[in-house]
C-alpha cells in the first residue's frame, strides 16, 4: 500500500510516518501545506524541511491552500497513492476535515497517534530514537525562552513539564511547534542552528537552518 504523509518537520507527522512504515505501509510522498490561515512557522523554514525530506528519501510535495479545497481534492486524486496519513492526536475538527478529504479523494485515511495520551506518546517517541526541538512558542501560552529547547531524554520532558504544568507535552493545542533533528527515518542526525528569532501575531519563532 502506497501513502502520502502530512509533513512539517515536526515530531507528530514524522512519528506517524515511522509507525505506518513499521506496519509495512510505503510512504511515497511527504505533503507540506502552505496555509492561508496565518503564518506557518514550518513553511517559514522550508529549506530545512527540504533537507529533512531528502534525508528520509521522500519526495516533498507542496500544496498552496489559496488554490482552494476543490483543487486540493483533485490534487490528491491524481496521486498514485492509496492512503493519506496524518499525525493528529486529539484535534477533532482537523481529524474530521482530513477524514472527509480522504473520502472525497477516494483514499484511505490513517491517524496512528489518534487519542493516545500525550505524555505516554512523547515518551514513545524518545524511546524510538526521536530528538526534537521547539521552533515556535505561542505568545500567550509559552515563554519565548523555550525556543530551541530540545527533547532528547525523559529528563528533558519532566523538566519542561515541571516548569510548564499547564502545557500539553505534545503541544497539540498549538502551544509550541517542533522540528525533529534525529530519528530512525533520517540517514543522519542534524544540529539546529538559530539564524533569527522572529515574531508573528501569534508566535515567537525561529528562522533556522540545519547542519
């Protein structure tokens, strides 16, 4: 079975891809969306994402949502895939949107992380060799001093949780966004380099590169 997986360079999408491939699903493409709803901190680091996709040996496809939902459906229909994969955990509205998108595109739909406990899930990621860093903080939920904060061990998780008990450890409500610097999907590990710290209406974020 061939699939396309939503991709932002963040931990959830990549872990969903990892789990799918462990179950013998061939992920042929990564899909990055250029959103029309505010600034995408991931798309702002497109060069880094291209490097990660290449390291995973995946073809990176980009769709600009300004072209509209109908064009997006036709775009997916035209791909030689059977399945759409995403890394949502508990955002019902996004799950419902993707499920309907898959139905209209005549594709199967897989959410490997759906309804898992965030704390248990991020521990699994670390146990499987994922390392990731925060590249964006919601201005109203998380102090910008956590830009660049790296999760490599459970100690990193517990320290972050102790300092931010109100924050979901997976950042599923958009409290923060991440980039994965090391995981079994890559052909090598990367080091995060901060080029600039920027801000948008909602986020403080890193303009970053990978070495």
